[in-house]
């Protein structure tokens, strides 16, 4: 008899309970992006999350799997964190289906920090979905309709620990199932955000997948909604990200227009990706015997992307989202320009005086502190410098001595007809701390070296 089921996967939620973040909202944040993150995610908690839950509930899935960062976390105190997690869990009950969880960075880490949020709310919720008592670990398996579901907890993973043994045993037993689906919070392969995962966790899991293929790996963490296939030996792994964060009324921005894609080109196939916050979305997976269909939903837009595959076969991108064209366009005339900015991504770029930026030999501004390869970090270029723009542009950026990575430079020009973007640069690191990653698009520089990149408009 054919197995048949339909489930939903939703990624980062970052539910914000306003009273739990009074320190940040009153001007005393602990991190440089915390005020913006809490403010933005509070708005989404109020205006986006209820709509997402409503659309998913209306589709009546058999169950839902949420892949971590249920809450914003890092609250004022323990009571505040518990209140935020309790409210988030109460909200998710409106899905009207069992909800399983993979733990994320913001949810708390058992044995290290803010663990009561997990122990009092997440573990019992997982047990409820499983039909058991509260679980005692964040990694587990369950079966439905002849399929195996493996859920992992990267927040507590360490090489040689009990979870690594669990991973080996779970994969070793996976061959008897018709389909195998894998879930955790971070990507196994970084695509648009360098080094934004747990290296030992990712490589442990990838090693097992190479010997015991799975149908698909679902994750979140990077918020950029990438759908991609990755070659592991003779097998292609679908890595399908999601985040329900975003502004529904904004036009989606194609990730490859604003970020260099990191994997070796011959080792992956890129389906699509979105700039963070430009499309709240989730996956709906239908299993019918050997056939699987993965529909990518975007809030208020319906199904905009789709993969299909059969057991043991390579997945196919049956449908891809439509994006407005912004890359490869000619340089606009000066009279058509409304604003110009340099988009950039970086980590640990915190020189006290910032990094000086030159455009075609003229200093045009200073980049302030860059962290987390945040997608919203840009530098405005004043109108007096717009005549410097050419079809081919040389961007130079000074650096300092701190171990850092910087790049993803792209010139963005706003016109009445939309945005026009240059090509995107690679990344540059002045430290060996990331060498073992072997990222294709990361070049090595020396401390204090000035980075130079060529950014081109037009084809």
C-alpha cells in the first residue's frame, strides 16, 4: 500500500513578547543589531506571524515541523524568557496540528544558558507531538506512513558525544524506510552566508548522508530561504531552508543579485534564494508512495516554487519563483538616480574608526561595525559622488588588524523603475580561522590590507 501524508516545515519564527525585552527597547541592548532585531521581529510577531499560522492551519497538514528560533530569546531575565516561550507555544497551538521542534540558537541551550525555556516548554511540546511524556533530549526520531523523520539538536552537539552516536545509529537504521527526512536548525552547506553553521555538526551529518542518503534536509538559521541541491558522492541532497519572517508587501529580492554564492559551482545546483526579510515562507511536503512533492509557499502569494522527486532519484526544480530583474542592467543616467548605496556583509569588522571606502579612487564614506554577515548593512553614497559611477567600478576598502571577513560588495542604485545592481564581489578573510571550511568564494588577505573589488553594471 502506498504511503501518503502531507506535512509543513516552517523555519525561524523569532516570536517577540514585548515586555520581555524592555532593556533593549529602552536603549540598553547587548549587541549591535539587537535593537533593530527586536523591533523588527516584534512588528512581524504582531502583523505577519498570525497570518502565516492562519494560512498553514487552513491547509490542514498532518503535522508541522518548526526548525528552531521559536522565540527571539536573550530576554531581560529568566521569567521574561519563560513568558516569551509560553506565549509563542500558545500561538502555535492555533496551527491545529501536532508540532515538532528542532532547537535553534535563540531558544536556549540545555546545560549552558536559558535552558528552562526548553525544559519547561519545548521538551513537553515535542513529547505531546510524539504522544509520549516530555522528551529529555532535543534530538529524536519518529515514523509516519512508512517514512522516517530525524530531528537533530545542533545547539548541544559536540564531537564524540551521545548525539553523534545517535546520528550514526539513526542513519544506519534508515535504509528500511520508504523515505527519510532530516531536520535541524543550521544549514549543512553554507550558500549565501559564510560560516553560518556549526562546522563539526555539519560535517558529521554530511558524512552520514553520503553513506545513507535522505530525501531532503530542512533547516533555517540564515533567513535567506535558499533552495539548493548539493552533490555528495553520487547523490544530490536537497537542502531546503525557510523562515516565516519577512515583509509581505515588499517585492522579493533575488539572493544571487546581492550575495556571492559560496559552494563550488560543480558541487551544487541553485534553485532560488531570497534576501532576508523579503518573503515570509514555508514548505508543504506531500508524500504519495515513491513520489514526493515539495511546494514552497510565500505568504499571500501561494505556491511560488516546487521540487519533485521519487525515492532514490535526483530532485528536480519543477517551478521557480519570479523575481524582478535588478542585476545585469545598464548603469542609469544621473538624472534617473534617486539614491546610491554600497551593500556589504562582514563578521568581526570592528575597527574603532571604521573601514574607509573609495569608489574609483575617491573616498566616499566609512563602513561602521559589521557583524553576523547581516543582510541589512549598507553605506549611503552621497549625490556629490554619483558622477564617479561607471560601467566598471573599482571599490577599495581599508581593513584593520582584527581577525575578520568582509565582502559581498554590491553597488545598488535606486531609480523610479526600481533597483539596479552591479555584480557582487567575493569575500576576503585576514585570518586562518575559517580555512578548514574551504569556501569557494573566500580569498585570503593580510591584516591591514586594502581590499579591492571590481563591480560592473550591464552584461
